[in-house]
């Protein structure tokens, strides 16, 4: 009886696995449109022409470890709000906004962890979650009164982060900035011209 050769099967088996992997890659999925996650939020009582997104504050550890990520998150929010075109002006300082009712958005980051590329590459899912918690308060510039507050949080799926070699870990701050912009556009009414 001849010895069965496993080496002869390795190539065809790998080829079959690759073909199965890519077989569904070109198919378009038919999914329902995503619902607005903030559709049930109560809008603020007053309308605003301008928004000011101040520098994010955070714990000393976060300020030390993630200064560029905090800036990227704020910049993503400002860019998304500006491109949305809902408000007359969106800025990072009160001195750059136009006249009219202005809402100041103060954001504090008490919790943030971003798994590094090396940890994700070598540890995979065992490197843990990347996460970010954002506490926003909304201040009316004219009265100084707090008009509302909101806490947003996000965790990165560890398996998705592993398969993407940490891309979703690295995009978390920007993604949170975009989520912040979506929330603000939902709950902050704009002054109609």
C-alpha cells in the first residue's frame, strides 16, 4: 500500500480556500438603510446659527498619550459640521464665528484607549478593546446657560480590528468626531434665514 502524500494536497486545498474566500466578495448585499441612531433625541429648545467646538479636555494620562488623536477627533467633527452646511459657521474659537446665536460645545474625554499596531498585530483579539468615551456639554454663548449635555461612547470590535490589522483602532478618534457631528446636527436646530 502506497504512503498517502499530504504535500500534494496542500496547494489544491489552499487554492480552493482562496476561491471560496473571494467567491462572495463581489456580491452586493441587499440591506435596509441604517436608521438614525439619534432619531429619538430631544432637540435643544433654542436654534443656533453658529457652533464653536472647543479643544477637548481629558485626563492627564490621555492628554499625554493621545494628543494627536484628540485633535483629530475634534477636527473631524468640525469638518463634518462645516461640510454639512446646516450652520452659518462652525469654528474652534469664539472669535472666528459670525454674528448670531452661538452654541459652545465643550467636550471632555475621561476614558480612551487605542490599541497600538504592534499589540494588535502580535496579540490580535487578546490585545483588548480600543474605546473612547466623550462627555459633551452645550453652553449658550449669550447667556452662559448650559442647554444640555450628552455622553457618547464607542468600542472597537476586537475581531474586526484584528482582521484589519488595527485600522479600526486607529480610525476610532476620527469616527467619534464624525459621530459627534451627526449627533449635533440632529439635536441642535439651525436658525433659518
